[in-house]
């Protein structure tokens, strides 16, 4: 599962994407964005081909109001094995695909029963990371407002994420730069399925955090939330 992320600074993402020709619209920067708050995060969409704020948690068209959206099933993540089958995603995956840009993401590690340690996972080279998404434009029937909403696609873990996320054993589908355009272009179901594979080992690293990101009633959107408190795993 992938429920917590950090985003790059806007200037950094602009510099990173400029050689690829993708525009970056203004978005809010997060050291810690909690998916359960449904934040707006920088996503590159296949229809606009630019990075714009989109709201985490895909809301399908049959949900009518904001109240219903808040109560709707957890669609922060979409399992790659189910994305063509589940009602929330199957109408969108063929035509609505995007890439969420993050600095890193957080996963729970369980070193002992009933003990949970958050780990921060990021590229070894320190560059922004692209997570594969499926999105839907949701219309609030009360207000008529249209919001782009998305789910992060997850795959089986690679060796590092199997060690970190040792219960549940998932990782986000990471789209590497050489595959961005392919992921955004029209594809057959078989081609999409073939792309959704774990990132090869040797490209990511992870380290334990203090647990600030798990505390309720505390502002965890601070640089200290990402400070390492232990050994770096690669």
C-alpha cells in the first residue's frame, strides 16, 4: 500500500521535466501528504500532458456528493491485478492514466508483532519519482464542480520493498522516465498489464522515520518528518 508521500519542490519538478517538454502548474509542496486527507498532488495526465494538482482517492461517477466521497471505499491504491476488474477502476484504466510525481513514499515495517515503524523510500539518485496512476474526473452533484481524482497503482514488491513492507508486501508502480510517454499513450489491455511490473532492485533506498507521520493531532508536514533515525537499506 502507498498512503503517504512527499512531493518535490515546484522548481525542482519543473527543472526535472523541462527536457521532456511537460509543463508544471502550481501545486502545494508536502514533506508529508497523508492520502486519507485527500490532498491535491502534482499529477501528469495523459490527456493534458501537463502536471496539475489532482486529488488523491479516485471517486467514480456514481458518487454524488462530497459527503459520499469522504465515505466511499478506500481507493487510494489500485492493485494492478484488479484494475481491469474492479468497478471503481475498470471504466477508467484504458483511457485515463497519469503519473504522480513524488520525492519519496512511506511504507510500514513490522519488526515485531504489534510494532510498526514507518520507512521513507526514495530513489538513490535523489531525483523525483513517477508513480503510475488511474484517474477519473468526478462531478460533485451538489455544486457542479469537477475534480480530477486518482488512485496510485500498486504491484508486487521488489526485494527492498518486500523487506520494508513485510506485511502486505506491495509497492507503488513506478514509471521510469523512458516509459513515461508509453504509459501515457493509447495502449491495449495486454500492453498496460505488461507494463505494471515492480521496479528493478538497486534503484531505491529506504530508512526508518521517527513515527511523527503516524501521530494524530500533530502537524507532520514538516522537514523533521523525513529525518532518518536508523540504517539505510538498499
